[in-house]
C-alpha cells in the first residue's frame, strides 16, 4: 500500500497514517516483495533503452524509483507522494546512495498532477486502492494519459486481500473489506472483497489506452514458505495501525480488535497456517497518433 492521499476537501482517504515510521518500514518491505514477485521493475515489453523519464504515483519511501534510477542511470525517475515523511526519507536515500537521477516531490494525486503534457515514457501506479475513492480512478488515469508521451506506458498494479485458513485473519479481512465498502473505495457490490483488480483493464480501456495487457501474481505465505516472515511482519504492522480507523467506522470495539489481532498473530505462526495473496497488473500504451 502506498501512502495516503487527501480528497479535495483535505480529508484523508486512507486508513493508516503515513507520517508514521512503522508504516514507512512496512511499505519498504512490501515494495521489495512486490518487485521480486513481479520479476523485475518494468512491464515485460518495456524497453528501458528507449526511456528518458518515468514517474511513480504514490511512491511511498521511494523504493521503486530508487531501484529504477540505480539500474538505469540514463533515466530520470520521479516519485510523488503526499507524505512529507516518505518524501524526505526517499530524498535522503537518494543522497546516501549517490543516485542523482532520482527525484521526489510532495503531491496529492487526487488533484490534477503538476506535470506538463507528454512528459513521461512510463507511469507506474502500484497499490493505491487503499486510498482511492471509486470516483477518483477515471480522473487519475486520464491525468496519466495526459502526461505520458505518445507510445508511453501506464501500468496499474493493485491487490485483493489475502485468503487464509486462520479464523482470526479471515475475520479481520472481513472487517477490512467492509471498511473499503464504507469508505467508498471498493467496486465490489456487496463488499465481499477489495474489489479493484477486475477494474484495472476497464480504466485503461475507458481512457483509450492501446495494447492493454494483464498479468496476475500470487504470493504464498503459508508457514514454512519463503515469504511467510515478510508477510507476517507486513500484517503485524498493518493490522495494528488500522485499528483506530476500524473503531472510528464502528466496525468493532478496540478490545475486540486487539483480541483478534493477538489471535491472528498466534495462528499465523502455527505449523498448519496456509495463506495466499493475489494481485494483478494491467498496462497499456498511449496511442502514438
């Protein structure tokens, strides 16, 4: 999940406060896992030798931008995020690593993007559904079309919530999907899931992108698997930080959430714990003419 944005009214649309060191650490670990699972930094057909500029929307602590800038010194890589903490950290990391082609700006992506037309060869948008109202998606995708150069690529990557055999984990995921619905972040008619992956291709088609493609990914984080500890740490942090938001929505009392949280952590360490996490990318090109 990327850092939170604010609506035009200035109200945050995200359940977790990104000006929080624990959330920043969580996003750093998540970023590494996503890039590894996706098999690299770029869409399969993207040719980095033809790229001069790339943009990461809601870049959080800047992992993707820093990796792109390090791997391809000829590319100017920019990340934007509403969190001052995240942007300051990313800027400091660019300096520490000596990466002088990585740039970061504070920007609210629920407002018009502060870039000129035909600026970028690739716009990367990863895991923003946790703060994107359903009504905001078309505008953002159109903004991405505007700032892309002809032939440029927009890649949207987003997730559904995990599935597991842990009763406590499943109950917490049920509360999470309900919070998505109440916050108008879900396209699921009955709030049974996060309800975003099946919409990614539609967003691109409606904005008149061409050569649209999809790729699905799955992370197994059952006990004993390679990804178990990384996902355990991710959900240990996220499930704790989201508790005040769930209480605010009236989904549960704090005591109930804390009990479920402790039960979830215990069940995730049991030998028979099984779980998978699904996410998907959809990408397309801005027409050349």
